[in-house]
C-alpha cells in the first residue's frame, strides 16, 4: 500500500505546506553536561536561556545548529547517562546534524579526545558518523557526498529513488546519486571522504 505513494520532491496536494524546520526540543539532564556536549563539543552557540514556559522549575536552552535552525533542550537537576534510549512508537531514534566534509577527520579526532565512541558509515546518499550525546541519544553527524545545492537536495534524492527502484536495488547507492545528478544536469563535485562500510543491518 505505501509503495503506491509516489516519492517526489513536488509538494503534495495538502491543505497547507510547512516552510521548514524551526526547532526540535529534547529532554536533557543538566545544564553543565548539555553545554559541554552541544556547545563545547559540537560547536553550537547558546543563543537563548530562559525558564521552560510550561514548567518554570526547568531551564530551556536554545542552540543554533549552524543554519539558523534551532535545537532546544529542557534541563534541570538530572544526572546524565550513556545508557542507550529506549525505542518505540513516538520515540526519537536519533538527531542528525550536518558537518563540513573537510572537517570529517577533525570531528572524529575531537570525539576521540572527548572519550566518545563512534561509528563511520557510507550510507550511499550521504556519509555519516554516529555517536551519543550526554543522555544516550544517538547523534548522527553527516555530510553529503557531493556539493549538492540545498534547494536541490530533495530533487536529487527523489530522482535517486526512481533510479534505485528501476534497478531493483534494496538501497540507494552512490551510483544512483551519480546518475541522478547526471539526469538532472547538476554539475556536483564529489567530496574527498574516507572509505567506510555501509553499516547495513547494524545498530548505530
């Protein structure tokens, strides 16, 4: 049934259309550990701090993720934990933030220096590094494999999907993206990224 729903970058015929992602809010532990991870390690500026308007006993931290889109965190007097979060319907599986492909090795070194484990995977359509924040939430740091303009990313992915289906392939792979770029007449340069496994079937 869901396979019959078209995959396309064209907006659907819906009552209205959202204009982008404004912010995502997560439950955090305490302010010090949250700042240490999101500000001091990932480099997100803290742009607003105020009480949680629904529960003033908590603090609401606002971080700029790098493009004006915001991550906010409710913090209080709670202990951080590296225990993986429990999955389930309605739960957040992971958050993904973009990094500059030229900084990939520097990012990995910074995570090493911070004592954090991570996995690196070539996901076919993009390249990703997975780690965890101070509360066990999976954090993906990814980069496109080609310098695709932001306003064409959805179009490229939708075209790669069409090519993947025509190839009867289980997953979108690098050559599907290459063909999509060619068919869309986009002159995108490939970034110099390290070799990595796809990670198919493995937990991050």
